[in-house]
């Protein structure tokens, strides 16, 4: 099996919901993918609103969303983030 771990929210510059912004901002999230049953090294990758997809170990991961949305008066605690992802199998290439 595989274990996907959300390692950290590297950056969150999304526009707060109570502010008018000229730039929507971005969120960047670091993940690791590990296969405890194999000797393959842990694979590290980031997903962001500007680069929402990455591939690792035959899977494609796509960032669908992140909550809560920022507010100008409160800081989001790391444990409060909820990340929505889609994981799909990558097509096998023909030999």
C-alpha cells in the first residue's frame, strides 16, 4: 500500500474573504508519498493553486481545494486545514 502524508502548508497567500484583492493569491502544500512495504524512497511533491497537479509512483494527484478560506483578522492553525485531492492512475505507456 501507499501512504500519502500532508507534510505542511508551505505558503497561504490567498485573498482573505473579507478583503478586496487585485490578486487571488495562492496556497502551496507539501506532501510525501511512501510505500512502507517497498524499499523505494519516499517521494516528496508540492501542489498549489498555480500548479495543481503532480505525478508520483504511477498516480496523478490533483488539488481540488483547501479550506478554510483566509480571513484578515484570524490566522489559520495548521490542524484546521482541510485539503481536497483527486488521485487517479496514470495511463501505462506502450512499450
